[in-house]
C-alpha cells in the first residue's frame, strides 16, 4: 500500500466528520487553554522548532513535525479511536468517551522527542503516554537514518496504535488513570491496538505477529514462562529491570492474556466484570483476589494460556 493510497483511504474519513483544520500556527495565534500553554512552554524551553496545532473531533495535535505528517497522524488517531469504540461497545463494555479532545504531541524525530521529554535519547523508547499529564508523545521514525526501523511508516502506525490505545483505555471508562491496574494488562490492552492496516478499519483484538514472534524466539532460547500470578502482581517484569528477555516475555504474555480475555465470550464477560471491579482500586493488595473471583482458578487459566500460545505458534509459524 503506497503512501498516496493510504492518504486516499484516510481522506475518506472526512465523510464521517474527521476533517482536521489548523487550530494555531504559533503560540500567539489563538486563545490558549492550559494544555496548549503547557505544551508550547515546554517546546520553547527545549528550543524546538516552531510548533503547529491541529484538531479533529476527538484529538488535538501539537508538534514540530512536517504538516503532512501531523495531518496524517491526526487522521490515524481518529481511525484508531473509531475502531476502538466500535470494538468495545460492540462487546457491550461500558464506554464513556471523553468530553474534551485528547492531547497528542508529534515530534519531527527522536532527537526532538527526547528533548521535549527531557530524557536521554533511547532507541528503545518509541512513544509515550503519560497518565499524569494525560498526554501522548510520539515522533516520526522516517528521519532516524540508520536507527530507523526497516519499515518506518508501519513503525509509526504501530507505535501510534499502541500509545493511542493506552490513552483511549484511560479516557473511556475502561481503566482508571488514578487506579491500580496490573502493568501486564495495561500493556496487553495497548498491544491489542497495535495491529493496524494502512487501508482498512483495524479493530483491536487480532493476532499480534510481533508479540507472537517474541514468544517463539523466547521459547527457542528456553526463557522460563512467567506464571500468571507473577505476571499480575510483579510490574517490574515489564519495566526492564529484570533484563531484556524477561521484558520481551512480559510484554508477549501480557498481549496473550489480553487476547485470551477478549477472544473467548465467557472469558470476555469475566474480563468485563474484572475491569469494573478494579476501577476503584488504589493499591495492588487485591490483584489476585480480583482476578481469581472473575476468571476462576488462576493456575488453570495459566495452563490455558500456555496451550493457547502453543496453538497460535503452530497456526502462524
């Protein structure tokens, strides 16, 4: 699918009211709310190139990336949101879309990305959703030179799918920004939204080939399976402090868990009840109790997940 074909598909979304317009060309061009002021102040302090701002019905994008990329990203965000709401509402999850536009910062390259965030450049950090600011920050992979992925255009879309799904989960009533949620599930749900097509609607929940490939590779390297109870209680597994291989496995199993919970109708109902039960939780004290009371015996479910992993690997590899 060429870039022009992708743009043609996304332009078709205008029929549904997804037509972005320039909201501001510079910090002084409009009445600024607190979020606009905050973003422009960070950009000015970081001495980044001038920011532009675009908005659509559900998103507001700020950034120094090329105008065409800003517009394409804005349309992609709207497409991701449309697929997200149709998917979860279609499965009768209680969804409450946010009343205001969600904030997305789109930077020109990885250098601008790290400068805006005030962190060292890190090739492993491709995008970031910050719960405290409720802000999503991504960058364009294409100018990254030798550091760019083999398919930078798809890497842009995949990263945006992941991070935007984070933002939507925490702004739709599924997850509570101030609550306690196992990190494996936070990331697992985001990974359900990673699988995107350039030219067609892409509802969450499909088989994620990247995470499945990681599972296959880690099995070949005899990396020990993470028990479900540990996956739900030990967030450090997905923070990189226990090594890269454990990190990759934690993410892969997090995706597999979310996939299993959504793919099976009975599991899906238990997942729905689980999300409602944990919404008000503020500490991890009840994590295992909350899961077991809605999903059944966790050791048995863990065995099911291992079997599912084997089945998916046989089917896809």
